[in-house]
C-alpha cells in the first residue's frame, strides 16, 4: 500500500478550554493594572507582574489556534501525529507492537490535559506516560505502543484508521 493517508481526530470542544484559560490569565493580568493606578508607589512592579502573567496566557491561546491542525498521517514507513508546528511524533511502522482502545486512569501529575484535549507527555496511573495528541484525555483513547513509548490518539473514523494502520504493519 502506498501514498499518504490523513486522518482527522474526533471532534471536541477542547480548544475552548485552552482559549478560556489563556483569556482568563490575560484578563487577570489586565485586572492587576486597575489595582494600582499609574504614578502610584508599586505601579512598576504591578506592571512587570502583569506583563509576565499575560505572557503565561499566550501559549494557551496559541495552542487553541493550532487546534484545527491536529491530524494523524500514515504513509508506508511511519505513523505521524501532528499538532501545529510544535508537536510531531513520528512512529516507524516496524516498531508498533500493539494498537488497542483504552479508557485511561487519571493521575494527579500535572500535564496538558483538559476535557476534550490532551497534548504532549501525559502521566496516567495505569499505563504510565503517554505521548498524547488527542481530543480526549481519558476515555476512548487509541493507544499505539512500541517497545519504548506509548502514544494516545483519537481518530474520528477509528475503524478506518485501525484498518489502514494494520494493513501497513502486517507482513
């Protein structure tokens, strides 16, 4: 089988969480400026704190903007999970050992995981760290495992995705 196939993820409102958190952080940083008027003692410290706080909110907005770029690419050599220009996991087909659908158990470790989206390395109590590029954080995760890594994804057409992937990894 040749040619590249592109699969989209399941739909979710995960981008709203990212945008909402980013806007909340930026809004709070703007609110800080209202507490101490310009010219008052401590204004410079509040201004610097506000700017630094706003800078923490920007990555959430950027990730929300990249949400439509999430995709799973399958070619003759690898499965590639993509999210914007910052997240790319390339999984050689000959290294894939198992593909299974799982509901994962929450871990208290911090990570980029909200309802409707999970990105980067996410710690789970039952399977350890999973490199996620998914529109769900816990339920209905397609887990692709190699000897060294686990990857979590949520293709919209899971049956077609699994069939195409199995056709390419079967001898």
